[in-house]
C-alpha cells in the first residue's frame, strides 16, 4: 500500500468497512455440527476434518509436497483457500506454452473435473466447476525439492494471504 493511500481517510474507511462487511455476513449454520459457517457452504471445522480424512487417499509422491498441500488444507478458511493434489490424468488438451525458464516448464491444460465450487445440501457433497482452463508448472527435478524450499513457500503463502486480507 502506498503512503498516499495510508493518508487517504476515504481509502482507509473503505478498507475498514470491507473488513467489517465480510465479517458480518451470515453464512448460516453447518447442518452437521451447528457452528456458524465462515463462507458459503463452508464450515471450517467440518471441512478441515473431511480434508484430513482424505489425506490417506492421495500422494504426490513427494513427502515435502504432500506436507505443503496438507498445510494449506489445514489452514483453509474457505473452499478456494487451499491447494488440492490433482492426478495428472484429470488434465486434458495439454500444451507446452514455451515459457518457464531453466527451472520449470509451463503448460496450458483443461482440468476436466475442476475445483470444488458449490456445496450441494441435498446430495451432501461439493459440486465441481469443470472443465476449466488452468496453467500447470512442472518443476525440473521436483523429486529433489527440499523441506527448506517448502518452508520458504509456506512463508510466502502466508505473506501473500496476509496481504490479500489487509
């Protein structure tokens, strides 16, 4: 934020009101536990428990990557607030974009299933928003990524998330 924005009372009022408005929205109560939802169709406690229960059903093949993905899931505040491991076979129409550099390759693809989107109360499951075009980044030698690298990524993730919520 620029110092000019810091000095603008209208801007600061806008930021403060945005924060208050979001925190005052009533998303209803969770049908399972009765607690207040933190966003549309999202009960933080129930969703994080469901994500935890699903840990045994997937792996990227890299323990550090798995731990990073789990970290984002355990700290999610809404359905678009975490990473999800997606099997490679769920992508179609993959094309090399000829971008990426020495350490990675970037692809354009279509994620057929798509991300979780809307909670279906009747079916008691998340519907998905696919197919959706995505960018995939393949890291060269990703099987050798260290735990220290992921600690830095987690730190960056926290700083990025914090900056989005200021």
